[in-house]
C-alpha cells in the first residue's frame, strides 16, 4: 500500500460523491413513480366528482380567504375582485393591509365603498396593533369583503391577524397578487370534507406561472408559455416540483411545505399551534412542520392533503436579480425551519415525518447547494493538482445533466396526461429546448441564490424578505392583449 | 472511426464504476431522444383526440336534441328503436365514441326535465349502453364500477338496485358514494334505507351531496330518522341531525335530547346546535346542570343557545360567566345580560376597569 493520505482522501471523496449522486437519482426515480401512481388515482377519483352540490349547499363549511397586502396599490382592486368571484357559497375575503405606505387602503375604500365598522374579535395570536381598523362595504355585492388595516409587521403577522379576525372553520391563506380560479375553494375544501379516519389539517395547492397568460377582470382567459428563458425555466421548475415532487410526498403523507401563495388550513389547529411564526422568512413551511409536529405530539391521526389542479396562478420573477432575492429567501426559510424543528430529524417518535420527510429535506434540499459547491471546488482542485480523471468527471457531469433533462421530460409527460395547460402548437418543442438549456443557464443562478441564502443565514442575520417587484398580472395581460 | 475505436479501447480499460456511469449516460441520452419523440407524438395525438372529441360531441349533441324534440312532439310514451339516431347507434361499438355519447346524454339529461327525459332514458335502456353500464358493476376496477353506478343512477335504472346495494359497503369510498347517490336519486327519501346497512362512515362531503339531491324532491316523506338517530355509526347520526334541521323534524326532540349524553363529541355538539335551533327549553336546563362536565367547545355552543332564546331564569347562571376567561363565552354572557337586565349591564359597564373588558362591553352595548 503506497497510497498517500491525499490519495485516500480523494478516494473517500469520490466514493461519497458517487453515493450522494446515486441517492439523489434514486430518490427522484422513486418520487416520480409514486407521483405517477398518485396522479393516476387523482384523475380517476376526480373523473366523476360533482362539485355543483357543494357550490349551493347550505351546510357547506365556512371558509375565509386571508390575503395580506403590503404596498399592492398597483393591482389590489383587480386582485380583490378576483378573490370575490370564487364559486363557493359560504366564504369571506379578509384583506389585511399590513401597514402599506402607498394608497392601497384608499383605493380599496373607493372601489368597494368601504366604511369603517366596529368589529370585535378575539386575539388568541398576538399581532401588531390595528392602524385604521376594520372596514366593510356598504354595497351588498361586496358583502363578503372585510378589510383590516394594521401596523406593519410582515406577512406572517398579517396572516395571524387574519386568523384572529376570521370566524370560519377553514382558512385559505393566499398572496394577494395571485389569481385564483373560480372553483379553487370547492376543490381545496374537498379533502377536509372527505376525511373520516384521519383529520385533514391542511391542503396545499399547485402554483402555476401566469407570466404571458391573458388575464382580464381577474379571470384567466388564455394560458401562454412565456417568451423569456428565465420565465420558461421557472414554468418547468414548477411543473417538476408540483407534479412530481409534492404529488409524491402527498401520497406518502410527508409534505413539509404548502406554498405560501395558496394553501387551506384547519383554523382551529392553526390557532392551537400559535399561528404563523413571525421570526422566520419561511413561515409557510414552518407552520406546516409545526402543525404536523403538534398532531403527532397530541397523538391525533392526521393528513396534509394536496390538490394538483392548476388553481392558483402567480407572477414569477422576470429578472435574475429578483429571482436571486426570492430564492435566497426560500433557502433561508428552509434552513430556519429545519433548524427550529431539528428535534424531529431521525426521531422515531415522529415516524415518517422524522424518519423520511425531514432527513430528505435536510440532505437533498437544504444540503444540496452546499454539496454541489463543494463538488465544484473539489473539481477545480483536481484540475489544478492534475489529479483529475477526465473520463470520470465528464461522465458524472453528463449523467447529472442528462438525468435532469430526462426528469424535466417526465414532468412534461405528467402535465400532458393530467392537466394539459400548454396545449398550443409549438409549446412542446419550446419546453424541450428549455429543459435542455435550463440546467446550464438557469441552474447556476439558483445555486448562487441558495449559496447567498446560506451566507445570509449565518452572516447577515438582519436580512429579512428582500425586494419583490411585480408588474402585476392584469398589466401583463393588457400588454399581451394589445400585442394581439 | 479510428477515434471511436480508441475510445472503445480506452473504455475497456476504465474501472468498472466509470464504465457503468458511461453506460448510464448513453442510456439517458437515448431515453431523452425517445422521450422527445414520444412527447411530440403524445401532444399531436392528444390535440387530434381533443379535436375529434369536440366535433363528435357536437354531432352527438345535435342528433340527440333532434331526437328528443321529435319524440317529445310525437307525444307518446313508446319510443321505437327505429327512431334512435343512427349516428349514435353506430358509435356505440367504439369505446371513445361510447364515452362521448354517454357524457353528452348525461349533459343533456341534466339540462332537460319532465317528459323530455323519457326519450333519453329509452335510448339508454334499449341500446347497448345499458348492457355496458351493467357489465361495469362486475369490474375488478373500482373506478369502472363507480362509473357504471353513476350512469345507471343518472338514467334511473332501478332494475339493478340489488346489485348496487352490494356496493354500499365497498372498500373504496368513491364506489360507496356512487351507490348511495344511486339509491337517493332513484328512490328519493326511501332510498335512504341504505343508512341502516352501511358500516363505513359517511363523510361530510357525502352528506352534503345526499342532502343536495334530497333537496330537489317535492315529496318529503322521511321515515327512519328515529332509527338513524340511535345508529351505532356516528356519521349516520350526524346526517340524521342534518336532516332534522333541514326538514324541521321537531318531533324527534326526545331522540335528539338523548344525544346530549352521547360519547362522540361531534354528535353532542351538533345535538346542542340543533336543540338551540329548535329552541328546546329542556335542553337548556339540562345543559345548565351539566355545564361543569362540558368541554370548552360545548360550552361555547351552549352560550350561543342562551343567546338565541334568553329567559329571566337564565340570569343567575349567566351572571357567573360575564367575566369568563374565554372570549366567546364572555361576549355571549354579556349579550344575554344586556337583553335580560339592561340596568345591570350598564352598571357593569361603569364598574369595569380593564381596557379589554371595556372594549367588549362597549361593543355589546353598541350592538
């Protein structure tokens, strides 16, 4: 044995990378297979569901849509109109104006004939104080609308106030700039009402990208595939994430996150766990983990459901700067949540949550960018020290790259066989081209953002949400319409 | 060629691991090529299928409407097979066309009413559509069984009720649901007899669907509620309570009162809500006596009951809870106090010092 310690280290490193790569690929294959099973079952199950009965039923449970708004003056009137046109009999819309410094409140007051009302509500969750108070419309057509004006406290704080104000059994927490399809509530409430053995504590919805889609008067008229590669790549990324990843985790009852853009919750459980955590930027993931932990701790059989129908459409970042800021925040949110609830990890008491979901998220989500960057640094080291085996390096790179492309193709197949939103001629080839380019052009930015997120988490504690500039869905649609 | 030869020669000298990775790369590469071609094929195929479905649906719809109106104008109950639309009869041999025909018939059936539905029923019963639906009931696949029941239910085929009854306890909830809806669709309130036969729970979703269908019927003769209120299946009790409320079945007051000591928390709560709706004084007295045994949710519901029908005798009880720690009980107690004794309420307002209580009192006073 004449191997030096460096040679042994390199050998160990090689081994670890191979193991990690194999595990990643295997986990993706398994998730895709589970997701296929779940998708087929979902399509079958829903092929003969009649939603019209719930639509008009007097006994349908009450739902509050809670939408926090901060300086959303540009689109708030349109967006609220979209929320008010949901097809469900027993719901209200609570807009929480989170200390906006623009004229959001004034616009709402004018558009919906709002007047200040006396409104008494309990405050089981502590939040920032009310600013102007609670408003309701004098116009019966907007009877469902409640606008609450409060001091700025961030998204989580605004959602908590919405929870306090709500009088409903279920709450749908959404981003005010999202576009909800009319049947969104009917579909999201179904798992809660169908449950008999396990209590459904939350149901997550799919988020689709609305860039380039035609939207008028708060309604989605036409689905289009965006023109910019950055937006296209995000469409593909969302397809992979929602149709493959989350669908599979839903079957395993292991979903750790419900997108903050649209999710429905059992209000009682939410209040019992203390509402959203205002100290983290990943409040959407954190609340789900805390709710699951609470159910396990109280020995209650539960489920986190998932509805794969494209019900909620949002505007994705169209510049690398904004994208980086968004992904930076997502990374910090993930790290914070996993750190806060580290007692779950590998804890048999929490069964699949502790033994499967948590470790998966830790190893393949939280650690992935770090492992990737270590791999790149290691590659550079090997090149500099002339220890590289090119046939190995190229093979590994190609395997990873081609697997990513193939995985995207699988997601496209799932989309075709289920919801088929991108029907137009020529979109298929655009999706394929995006799948080929995305790992080379888009992924480096995602990696960079994730690394920045890690850096900020450890060395820039003051950093909170970061700026998210939006054009507005209706504005985009108007431009599209003009072009047409 | 020589370079490829070199590569192959070198490949054989690589360690096994690297060889495996290269094989994997080649497999991935060809899988992607195949995948792209397949995706293209799938998209083209689906687009064509969608076009075909659209045009065929239109054709079937036109045929059906013509047929229905022709038969309606003939004004006879005997529909002859020779008058069935040829396009539809021809289409029955193709699975896809059959599916479209059935869906269109269902759609049309939902849009017309009364005698206009008879020709559609006749078309279903006297063609192979009925046989296909019946065959589905014996399928091993749950969704096929559910679809079969659904179509038989839609076209009011009661001759298969014995077979459908076997499915009311099917392992799949979707099949159970369709079977239950079948009975209610066909036999109206009498169809609810299945409630005594089911073992699995009726979900809230199922209950909403059943109630929505029942709501459409004019003849509201309900028998069996007493039995359902004492069922061992708690979801059946909950459903019966909903029926009592929907159809104001006050005559079951005693049976509902008996549910106040039911083991199931939800049954108890729904019973309190219903008794509150019926404004049953015995319930109020009984709950006052048992108040200390109630859980928080039950207490809140009980106070809502007091709010609805306050009487002077409630005052001493309510006074004990005007400073309850629970917000909802506190508010309810104050509301009742304001109704029963305004002076006391006003005095309380003057005497209260803490800001939160003052806010609540102000709000109740304002209301």
